[in-house]
C-alpha cells in the first residue's frame, strides 16, 4: 500500500493529497483520532456533508476516509487495545468487539 508511510503500535502514518489544494501531506493517526472520528463522524466541518476529517489534517471524501478509519480501528484493536478502550471511554463509548 503506497499511501502507508509508517506503521507503529500506537500510530499509523499516511501520505495523502489535500482535498482542496491537492498538495501532498502526511497525517499521523492515533487511536484517539479514530475514536474521535466515530464520535463525530456525522459532522461535515463546515464543508458539504460528503467531506470528513480523520485526525488533525486528513480531510476528504467520506468513502475513502471511512475505509481508512475502519482499517485504523482494526489495527488499534490488535496493537494497542488498552489505549483504544481508554480513548473511547473519554467519550463515554465502549469497544464491543
């Protein structure tokens, strides 16, 4: 997968193109970012509803962002489950699987 820049136990780093400028960027995603995405996924962040944000900088069409969030969630369930559970608890969420 050419868009994966680095894989670590607690972070996944991706290369991406900014949705508005098409400039290349790098985003480091944590378990907290993924939990935040699912907590606030319905928000469009002042863009049309088809645009979603994952982490601080990755903004794009909801379909690939949603797929990426799911992939990150599956990784963090295995690599740092305790941190994922703690991040979910800050929003009153529970990891069920």
